[in-house]
C-alpha cells in the first residue's frame, strides 16, 4: 500500500553548480545556501504532515536534486523516465527501488525521451510537454502507459522554457496557471489564469486549500490568496538559477496519485 502524502526528494550534491542550463545564462551558485534552501523546502512538506522519502544521493550528477525528472506517478504506477539530456541518464538508477518500496508498480519508459518535469496531471488528463527534453516518441510511449490507468494524454508544444511545468502548473481546482510569455499556447487548457511573474507559474499543491510557491513571486501569492487559497512561500533562489522551480525538487504521491 502506498504511503499517503509522500514527498520523494534528493539532496543537492557537491557538483550542483555544474548543472545544465538551457534557456538562461549561467550564474554562480552558493552551495551552502542551496543546501539550506533545500532543507527549508523539505521542511514545508514535513510540517504539513507529508512523509519524506529520500532517494540516495548521486554526487556525480549535478542535476540530481531535480528528482521530479526521474519518474512520473500515475495511479498506482510509477514510470521511470529516460532523460532527454544524456548527462542526466545516471540519475534514474536508484529511483526504481525507492518507488517500489513505497508500494508503486514500477515500469520503465520503453522508448524515446521523457523528463518528469514535462508532465502535468490535472484530474484524468495528463499534459505532456514536447519540444525540449521530451520528444514525441517518449511522449507517445508515456501516453500509452498511463492510458492503462485511465488517463488521457495531451501533448503540448513546449519550446520557450525547459519543461512544461516551467511554464504552467495547476491549482487545486484544476485551473492552469502560467506566465504568458513563457507559454507556447494557452488554447489547449480549458481554464487558464495568467500570473504576473515567471516564478509564479509554479505551484505545488499541498492540500485542497494550500499551495507552495517560490518566495520570488509575491504578486502571484497575493493573486492566489485573493482567490481564496492559502500560500506558503519558500526561497529556492539558488535552484531557480539552474532553471529549477518548486515542482522539480520533489515527486509528490498521495494515495498513488501525483500532485
């Protein structure tokens, strides 16, 4: 049986500053600050009743802290990804055992390339970003796998940012939020809410009322509060320098379903 409300995380390693950057310029990383920010991020989950599971460290993999890219959960199934960047291939090695240990049915993407950050689940629809780290072959293979768990897969062009969830995420009621200049097209989404800051496009749903947001998006926090949501803000500035966001630092599992 899958442990309810589980956040799967992985500590940043000593080579974090060497992480890949694609759509932004490289800037210096303060490793000690990044460690502190990661601990505060994890504590947000812990203090709100989430069970924390750590994937073993991968110190030779600079981007390993962005654990969301290694696997996607759909129902009782976890799909182990095939990263789009060859440099990240070794990040997935330790992940299947962790997923199996919490009761998920683990399968491996059979072909193509898929990063977990390119997958956004909203009810029974799974949006898959295609154009960057995820290719059409990988998106199609993933769509076939999740269809066995009752999900409908929709491929979404993603060319302006690293991953689909770098551009859009979903509120508890299913509304898609995003920063319009970073979104290829909003037409694919039934309900879209524009946010005023790039970092405001990324939320993690902690429960039906509470979302986690980067501290660098205060205007978005105010917007979400005006819609009746509670917001907890956390500083992840060192990870944003590496094109990271609040979603990619964890794999969320609640009763077998991602959040």
